[in-house]
């Protein structure tokens, strides 16, 4: 019981951090004139070979929601779609110049926020936090896999 009572404040702090990070993501999306999913899709396209179905699965969202976000981004002139040369059943998505500008603004605002919040924190504490957060994330992922396997 004593160990559990020590865990609750840590979990509450983690939930608070998670909610604050999600709020900041919503703010960034709003500042860019986008919805949160639209921003995530735009960032996904900006990173690599974007596949809507894999993106939806990885974000635990519906393929229909991702398709809607893509259509809105295309209609807004931020993303272009073309038929893949190697597989005519697939579409390749790329950022337009306007999409790259929006992402650049989002990145700049994100960097400003990171500096405002994280700068000045002791390096040793940041290193310990990063290490602990990685270990905790691995344990949470393993637990989620175990629960999924039982269902």
C-alpha cells in the first residue's frame, strides 16, 4: 500500500504533464489555423513517406478522419497528392510551399516554447528525467501489449 500511495502523486503529475502537452499542441494547431489532427497529418507528411492507413493506426484514429484531414489540407493548398509511380493504387502526399511555411512557423513557435519552459533547468535533471521517461514509456507500452494480448 505504501508503494501505491507514492505512485499516485507521480501518476497525477504525469497526467497533468500529458494534458499540458496536448493543450500546447492544440494551441500550436490553432495558431496555424489548423485542427489538431490536421497539424499531425501535416507534420507526418513533412517527415517521411506518409501512408494514411499506417498513420491512422499509429495514432489510433480512424482512416476516415485522416482522409478528411488530408482533404482539408489539400483544399487549403498545404498538401499536394499524386498517384504513386510504383503503385497506382496509392497516393503520394507532399507539402506545398505554403505547407512548408506553415510547418516552419509551427516549428519556430514550438522552439520558442521549449526555450521558455526548459531553458535554465539543470542538465543533470533533464538527463535523469529523459532516462526515467523512456523507461516508463517502455513499461507502459509493454503493459499495453500484455493487456491487448489478453483481450
